[in-house]
C-alpha cells in the first residue's frame, strides 16, 4: 500500500473506533450487552497499530 492509502485506512479505522466507543457508552448507560463492542474496539486497536507500523516502514 502507498503512504496515502495507509493514511486513509488509518483515518477510517480511527473513525470506526470513535463510533464504536460512542455505541459502547450508550450500551453501558442502558445496560445493554457491551462485550461485542469491547471486542470490536480491541480488534480495531490491533488494526490501528498494524497500520501505524506499516506507515513507519513506508516513511
């Protein structure tokens, strides 16, 4: 991937992370099932770390 593609992917992942984090806060507030959202956040954190590593290699 090019640097621009990696940056776009990173922006997308960050946006997804914020959205899911907000959803998780709502689930906690209403007493919903939050484990799925937490798992998604963990997965996104790993993906973000991987993309950042790839960006460092490209630069």
